[in-house]
C-alpha cells in the first residue's frame, strides 16, 4: 500500500487525525528531506519511522527500490516537505510507477499552499490555472506576457529572492491593465503570515513593506 499523506504547510494544527494514524502505522516514510520530515514526526509526538529520501536528484533506481518494497507488501507513506505530495515536487514519479504496476494507492488529503492562497485571495476561483514555479529563462517572458489575455485567475509560487523581480516583470507586462487585481501571500498559516491585496498599478508600492523571506504564492485575477 502507498499512502499519499498531506502535511501542514506551516501550522502543525492543520495535520489531520487520519494523517497521524497513517504515519504511525506505516512501515516507512518516503520524503524529500529526511531532516524536515524527521522534525515533523518529532513535533507531532509520533513514533520514529524509517525515512527514505526521495528528491529531484534521485535516480530511477531509487524509484524501483521503493516500488519493490511496495510489491513485497510494505506499507509506505509518501510526503513532501510541506503540503500535498506531487505538487511542485518529484513525488508524482513514485505515484506514477505504483499506478502503472497496479499497486494499492490511497490519498489522505490536507493542506496545499496554492489552494490556501486562492481561498483567501478574494478573487474568482471557479476557474483557475496553476503554474507551479515560473520558468527561469526559456519561455518566461512569453508566459508572463500571456497573462494579459487570460480570462481566469492564475496562481503560482515564487522564491523570496525572485519575488520582486517577478512582480516587476508582471507589472511591466500588464501596465495597460492597471486595475487588474493581484494578491501576494507569504508564509501562509505561519506566525508571520502576510497577504497583500492590490492592483497591477499599485502592487510595487504596496509590497514595499512586505518581508522578502519565506514562501510566496501569487494570485493574479482575470
């Protein structure tokens, strides 16, 4: 059995009872960073488990070893560093292989940063496009320019050291739409959570006081 377990994006109180039960009864946990997951297990007061590292640099052999254990009857849990596994992390590779082998898979749903950002944005979310992280070079300019023609909400992540550059690029590309709504969320569910709701014409000024640390999620209105 492969259990896909969502973990808190910041506030430990968001862990579900079912998630804790699954993390307790499993044989091992497949995770991005064993230090992060080990600390989470400790903070939740759960029994220590074998932690299997699986990240973006892991090769196909690592996937096969995980699948072999599942085929041999082990109950493994897949987690990401925070939030729902498979969203902007390599966990989907394990799920894809498990699915292709006909193995049992269950999902224990929970937090996701981009869904949390959408829910507090105040923007229409009956239809939206999720983009993960924007490309660093190839296709970046064309993608940002395409936002001008999108008739629905767009949501994506950005790192703290690129947030100002990205917002400046968006403000420039959409300068002919100054009243268009944009929301920047930082460190959602955490102690220093910040949400700045503004317009394309005012966002650069409105975000000046925002700390440039932590995890950012940008929601751009239609």
